[in-house]
C-alpha cells in the first residue's frame, strides 16, 4: 500500500468494480477512445431536419476529425472530412450555416460541389494532367435513420443493423416497435444544449441505472413510481416503466401532455422506454413525444449534450404550450448532469484511484465497462464485450 492511499477492498458477490478513476480524466485514454470508439462506430451527427435545404450544413467533431454534413442540390445528405485537399485548410469553420452552390476553400479558393467533387481551382486549366476526380473531398459513410444522419469514420464501418438498430432491438425486443413513434416525421418542440463537465462514460453509466432515481429525480419518480425502487426497470427487455395511476402525461407535474401519437399502440401507451445506442445516443419514448439525446465528447472531462424534444407536427404547429412536457426531462437532465459533474470532480482523488463499486442493479454497467476496455485494449480482453442497452 502506498502512503496515503486506501487498500483495495475485497469485493463481496454483490459488488462489482467500476473502471479506475483515471479512466474518466486521463487525456491519453480519452484520445484512445476518440480513435477506437468514436471514429469506429456510427455516430449520430445531426438531425436531418436541421438541414432542410440544399447548401445547409453542419460541422461536427467526430473523434479527432471535423466532419462536414451538407445537403446537396438533389436533396441528399453527404458527409465529408472538413479539410481542403490542396493544403489542408479547414473548409467550414462555423458549426452550422448555408452554402450557395459550393464549398469554397478560404485559402486558395479550391472549390467543391455540394456533393464533394472538385469543380474549380485557380489555374487548374494550366495543369491538364490533374485528375480532378481524384481531389474531391474525402467522403465519410452516412446513414439516415430515426430522422438522424449517422456518420462513421471507419474504413469499414460496422454493420449499422447490428450496432445501431441492434441496440434498439436488444432493448425493445424488436426494432420495428420503434417505428410506431415515426421519429423521422416528428418535429422539434424544444432543443436544449448542455455543457457537462464530465466524462462521456459517466453520462452513459448514469443513464443505464436507476439506483439514483429515488435520490435525485423526485419529479420523474412521481410520474414513474417503479423508478423509486431503485431497480432499473429498463433492465428487462421490452419492459416500459408504467405511469403512476393518477398520472395523466409525461410532464413535470403529471398533468396532461399532448395527445398520444396516433401510431403508438395502447400496449405502449402510458409507458416510458429508454434506449442507449452505443456510444453516444439515448432515445426516450413516451406516448406523446420522444426525447433524443446526442452526446458530443470534447475532452476527457467535458461533453456537450444536445437534447431534442420531438412532437407530432400538428402539436408543434398548434403552438401548444409544451413547457411542462419539456420541463420534466430538462430537470432530469440537470439532476443527472449535476451528479455526473460531482463524480467527475472526484475521479482523480486517491480515494477513487481503483474506482468504486456497482451494486446488483448496476451490474449491467460492468458489461459497458468491458465493452469500452475491449475497444481500447482488444488484445487484453477477448470475451463478454456485450453492450447492454438498458437505462
Ligand atoms: S488550402 Fe484550400 S485551396 Fe489551398
Ligand atoms: Fe437519472
């Protein structure tokens, strides 16, 4: 035992170890996660409805790369590395905006079509040997699902159906169930962007368990009484947490929300489903809306979380007051992120050098830890790298 540190406690069967504290704070480990997780898996980059017209773009940090997502003249979304093929200037510095017909590099004016093709460059005609088709923007794989453009930087992206859709299947028992919410047709009622001073893994771990619900989520446990028991009701495949008897809607005071989405069946009415899609998306389904979280990890100790509240188009168009509906999960977010920040501040304490422990209702988080370790150190761990998709 080193002076001033705690000896590693022998764990009982009820307790499993977490990751060591420095895994949440070490910039080198974060850099490995950027390379081996965020640049390898499908990453929910942008809501497609945020880019409605040709030329609309958004730049998104994915791992160590800036990715430009842009809608072309044909209406298709494309994703490209945001780097000029001439001398490497970053093309679009703004997080979002609109291009006219092309992406023009601000340095020497190489100009690319909205489909990424090199269409012009000063003096290009004096270089007839240059094959301009070889100097288009480098493409990034893109898939649209649930109204989201998912991008992947891997040379050979993992199967979208196994990783992204598979996470939904694992949670709901059948991926087609989510179709009832028609998420791609919903409209934005509210977006709140949170800057969380915590490691992305703390945010995922927190979302995966409900042991904390009774302590920090008074409003949520009023609406979903089974969450007060501390056991992650989401642990059971296909189970949705039932609304309390007197609860009318998923709102901060349990009062009525919007009408149930027409295509959501009675079986899923008055229930809440939470889904984690590895490594940065949470989907929350309730009868009248969807709450979609996308995490953008920016440093070992900092994560931007963009949270969208999505409703039926007619609800948004009606101008209905959604304040109480939004307020419930906004409070949950604040309560959760405060807790994550509280943990982050202690990650480098000698007390947490070896990490902490998981109680039985949190044991499924151990599978997430193993999944992370397997991505970072594939030679050291070979089995059991399942990623549980429970709250
Ligand atoms: S770096 Fe882009 S045109 Fe020169
Ligand atoms: Fe929570």
